[in-house]
């Protein structure tokens, strides 16, 4: 209905809904500094019926919707009193009725519908089998009466849910593949996604998948606490947790505090690429250290095994348990999993870095390029030699005795090369590994040239930034997220190296 045909009742409804949503949107603008100019029409107390005035209000909401990200909406609603039935209902209706819907609208609807169901479902319903009609009845105020039928594939989602429910850790949940399969299904249905029957089926899956996620997360938390307790009994005070976004000598008390934080409802926002990674890595680091202690009967701190690919966003934007499930709502896969036995890759150390000749006698730019390419070739050769059936999701590479791990998408770049994107990832992994070796040698007082490695790394950051921009322009969201995570990891190491070498 156009604003030109609205009657008095419609005008009153328009302004009532607009003012209700305005309270949510202005809070989003204030909290996350979206830098959106205020809407003078909505700040005016008068409900004006002129079509042009109401159209300006519509346009203001459209511009706000284009700026708001799903994690911002999620965090605000979950951490304030704004998550009411009425607010959720108006937000859902608004995003369903947008004339030009985007992928972001789908993600927001995924989240909002699950929140609405959780907020409005009768007590005890979540413990039941939860049929599609049960979900439809709760969602009737926002989606209308129960549909006559549901998609043919809807019953098959129960098989995916069973896979998730059988998981005993977040890593198992990732490796099940269920989330990725449902995400692909959501993309495959296209605009049918917005039909009531499809939305109900996906909401039911999302809600039940959350329960499986919380079960897996709590099992991880319990395992971490048990490992911390046993390590303390064995005389440990700290362990190397750098690969989980913590420090080289992280106290077990601090590890326990980090675990406790994961039970806190709200923490800083999620920005992609790290979701559940910190818990997965912490569990592997602790278990690896504990296994070593049990085998050796040691009572002192031993070097921890690198147990996963660090995402630089962990330390800056750690995601809360309550927020993490938005990945489930959007059917996003976890960023990576960690193998029980990583594959070691041996790379010889360059003479110019080992000798630490200094800037005046360092290799020329062409020699730096040659060494970087040799590292890329060595990593690719070793990873390609790993049989596919035994290839872990995360692979370890060893340079001059320093062991590092590369993430799933980074390893894939070496296996499936040939594109600009894979080349950029390969070179960045090599540059990051070289810089890490130089830092380790510098810490040990051994001759090295950190400035040379820093130069390589900074050049790769520029290359990666252009690749991230290209991926975003091509709407290749998965590639953009992975590239950004790898870039931030390198930037984090560059900052650390700059402090070490200064």
C-alpha cells in the first residue's frame, strides 16, 4: 500500500510502528556509531499524514537497514530490554516486506525468527519433539496462519539435527557437516526462503540446532576445566596459549577466567572467522599439554603443542556463547577444526635470515621474492603429499624447528592453487611463518634479521587487502571472511614483531 492511499487508521498505524522501530534503530546508531543523520520527522512528536513526509521516514529506515549488521542487531536485542514481542514482531515484518531483499536480510530474519520463537513459545514446548505446526502456531503473528504444506525437504532436516545432537564437542559439530549442508540448502531455495513454510522449517532447525550447540559448548567447557584442574595438580602454573589468542605464558587461573567468561551472556561482538575457535584451540592445547605431562610424569610446565590456527579477531572481538549461535541461525560453518596429529612440514631456513646480516647486507628484493616463493613451493609440495583421506583440517608446518599451524582455507589454497586468491593466501602463510621464525630466534638471542621478515610481511598485507576488497566486490563473502582472518592474523604478528625488534 502506497502512502498516497493510506486512510487515517493506516496513518496512525504507520507512525506507531515507525516510532517503535525508531527507538531500536536510534539505539543501534548510538551504540555502534553508524553515523546516520537523525530522522527529523520521527523526532517530531506530530504524526503527519503527508505522503512525502512518510516516504522520507521509509527512506531513513531503508538506509539504516543497509548499515546495520546482523551481529549488531543480535547483541543489542540480547543485552537490552528492547527485545520485546512487539519489537521483534515489527522487525520481522519489516525485513520480510523490504522490496529489495539482501543476503543480510536473510541472516537477520534467521536470527529474529528464532528469537521470536524462543521469546514467545509456551513454557516446556522446547523440551517436546517440536513439530512444524508447533513452530507455525507460535510464529503466526508474524508469518500468518499455518501453511497448508511444507517443503518436501523439511523432514530431512531431522537427520541433520540428529548429527548435531550426537556431537560431543564443538569440533565434532563442525566436522559433522550438517550446518554447511543446511546453509547450502538455504542458498539453493533462493527467494522461496521468504515463504512462510520455508521460514518455519528453517526456524525449527535453527532453534533445535542451538540446543545442540549449547550441549557441545558445555562439554568443551567441562573438559577444559577438568584439564586445568589436573594440570594444576601436576604442578603446572601456566602454558603457552598463543594459538588460542592468549599469551605465551598464560596462567591457568586466567584460562579458568576465560572459560568462565564464555558462560557470561554478553561479550564483545563477533566479526567473522573465529566463532568457536578459541574454545576448540584451548581444549586441544590443554589436552596436548596434559598428555605430555601424563607420559613424562612431569611436574613442570612443558612447551605446549601449537593446536590450531589463530584468528586475530579472537583477542579483539571475542564472541559470546549467546552470540555465537547466530552462525547456526545463518548455517555458517565453523572456521576450522583441529587434527589429533598434525602433519609436520619441514622447510629449510634461509641463510640471509639465519645469519642476521642486517639491513645493509640483506638480500635484494628479488632474493626476498625468491625465498618467499621457495617457501610456498615447499609447503605446497608437502601438503600435496598427504593422502586425501588422512589430510587433517589444519596442518602444521615447521621452519627452522618452529612449528606453526595453517587453517583449513589456507591449506586448501596450497592444494587447489591457480587463482589470485589462492596465490595471495600461499604467500601470506609463507611470510607469516618466516616472521614467526625470526621472532623466535630473536627471543632466544640467536642471530636473525627481523626487519627483513617484517618487510616481507608488510608487503603481503597490502596484497591481501586488495584481495579482500576484490572478494567483497564480487560478493564472495566466504572468501572475504577467510582472507580478512588471515590478514588480521598476519597484522597481529607484525605488531608483535615490531615491538620485539624496536
